[in-house]
C-alpha cells in the first residue's frame, strides 16, 4: 500500500527560503498566478524513483545529445508549428516534453506535481526571476537555442520595448518565430538559424544586448568553447544561462550524484562553469552570479543559473 501525502502549496515565501533571497513584487505576483502545489513522496515512492533512475542509467539504448539529433528537434518543433498555424495561441508553442513525468525535484528531494503544468511553471519562476533582475533595461535580447520561442514570451513581459531575437539550429524554429509575429502573439521579434557547434560569425549582436540560454546549451556536452568564443567576440553586455551545472551540485548526496551521472550519460553540458572560471582568472570575463535553484525534473536538477559578462577585448599592439 502506497501512502499518499498531503498536498503542499508553494508560494513566494517558500521560493525565497529555497534561494535565500528576497523576490521582487513582479516575481511574487507571477508565482501566485501559477498556483503551484506538490505532494511529498512516501519512503516507498521515493525508493521506486531511485530504482527507475538507476535502471535508466543502466539502459544502453538511452538517447544522448549531440549534432546527430537535429532531425529529431526539427520534427518536434515542426509539431508545434503545425499546432500554432491552426490555433494561433501561445499555448501552441509550449514544448511537449514538460511534465513528461509526474515526479520532480525540489530542495534535494523528490516530490509529485499536484498543480497543472507544474514543471513548466517552475522553470518559468526561474526565468521570471532572472529576466526581471537582469533584462528590464536591455535594448536587445537574444535567446540562443530558443526552440519554439516560448521563453521569449517571458522576456517580452518584463521588457515590452526590447528587440527580441530567437536563434536555433532547427529551421522549423524560425518558421515558428515568424508565425508568432504574424499572429501578433509577440511584437518586434526575429528568428535566425544558429548552430552552437558551428556559430555563424556573420550574425553580429547589436550594441546594448543581453543573451540567454534556457535548457538549450545543455545539448552541446563539452563542445561549448566555440559558442563562448563567439560571445567574447560579440561582447554582449550580459550572458544568462539556465542550464544543468554539475559544479553546483553535491556529488556526495545520492540524489545529486544520480543527476550528475544522468548529465554524463545523456552527454549534457559538462565543465561549463569551470571553463568560465578559467576565463575569469584570465581576466576575459566577470562572473556575476552562479546559483543553484534546487529545482529540477525527475532525472536531473537541470536549472542552475549562471550570469556573466565579457570584459573589453584587449587591443592588439600596432
């Protein structure tokens, strides 16, 4: 017999305690609108989750990320495009992978979602926080690996006047961005084709720009240096990442250890924060924030926050 635990409401006070930080009125309001709730797991339920994760890690057929998956992303975003053309609503651009599993992570524990779109809305809490804190005054906002562009809708809410740019390696993404603009779901937005593995140097960032990635750079594994080099050359004012960052987890805790092992099994982002720290020591960048959110999905805690900015390039001697 499995004991069902009582539903717990998750409001801004709980998030403030989780992050040890006071939230703005804007973020508090957004959290209230999500009506977040979850149920703690019983010991038996938690044990079953650990068994499922371990069995998945031992599965040799588990799909790993990399350039070979472009066709799958084209197909996935193509499904959103078809739906968007029919419905012409913001709901049509929400990715289908959110909420795939009812179990999620919160403060190094497993919990069961008890409110609609819990996993997606928890990601939005993080994005609302970073966008509100860092993007309100940006003249140009670029999302790299934007997929369906759904995160750009969050950016638009905090910054109504910025020029928005969605970049992705899947061509179906640019079609979605155009359809969103045509349907008047979001104004002043453009889409460009961009590959993290082979950055297009012809795409120049405008002055007074901020860039961000959200669960997108994770797909490159250890091959992120070309993208970082591209950013250093283009000198955005700010770089934001909400990604899986193993360096911020505690490998001595089982739940974190399995998350890190899953990162590696799926070939997710690895060594990114350590590389940024090397660049900071070399006085090429400044790291502004490296924050663990303690929010995640069943298999990983994949939503850590990294904020940094390039330092001015040194002029070559004549």
